[in-house]
C-alpha cells in the first residue's frame, strides 16, 4: 500500500495508478510521479523484513506479490462468493 504525503496527493496517486493499470501511462511515468508525492519509507534490514513476513504468515513469494501489487481485493472476493451462492 502506498503512503502519500496527504489526502490530495493520495487522490491524485490513485488516479495515476488507475491510468497505469489500464496502460494509459507507463511504468517510467509512474516512477516519476511517485517520487515527489510518496511519503518517505524507512530503510528495513533483512531481519526486519523476515520478522514482518513471519508475523503476517507470508511466504517470500507472497510478499513479492504484495510488493508488486498482485493482490485481490476482499470486496471482489466477497462479490464472487455471493455470486456463487445466487447462481448468477
């Protein structure tokens, strides 16, 4: 999850991310956009990353998926499950 410097930057960032997902803006553009608007991230040691991964019960592969934005929205899963129950 991205952490922006404020709500206005977050709204702009979410819009830019949507444009990126739909391939309207490229990866380089996103990197250029993110730099001035994202809040700074603290450096993490490998030990701290391992500890967080273990606390969250994530494999290295799962953590890489989260880092790359390859996650599934809970609401989308719930809607899918609801559709299974209704036969739609």
